[in-house]
C-alpha cells in the first residue's frame, strides 16, 4: 500500500520547546482542519510514494522562522522500509510547499516510530 505523506501547517504560538541548537520552538496549533485547505499546487510539488502512513504530528516553529515537526509514522509494509526527506512535504500557512530537510531513517515492518524533522526557515 503506497501513501504519500503530507504535513499541513498553520502556525500559531503555544508552548515553548528547545530545538537542538537551543533555540526556543513554539508548538503550533492548526487554525483549521487540514482537509479544509485547498491551496493550488502550481509547481506540482508532491512527496515520493511510500509504505508509511502518518498517525500524528506536532508542528513547531521559532520566532526566527525555523519550521520543525514531530511526526509519528507507521510502516504499513511487513518489510523494513526507509523513510527520507523526499517523502515528507509541509504546506505552510501561505500555501507554499516545502520538503523536510535531508534525513533518512529505517523502520521495521508494521512498526510505529516518532521522528523530529526540520523543514528549514
């Protein structure tokens, strides 16, 4: 079963958290449910297909514009699969789509894991 993973972002302030560079991150709450968004995708930016499904995500940002997400994914395949930055796309509050910054992680079959991803500034 192939599913493209898309993170949708509507950034507002909430609880502070520290990033790996000790910059304060704010946990963001979407203003609306992600299925209500219909931004055009003129550049046809799409994540690569994968055997991962997103169970949950927490969006975070810094005052300087850094974008992060804690993403909980499940490998829906019975075999070990690798999740990488080309399989995660965020839609920002202005409708812009951006890929996660370079990362790669392996997840065993039918296993669930949470991973912290950076999407840049």
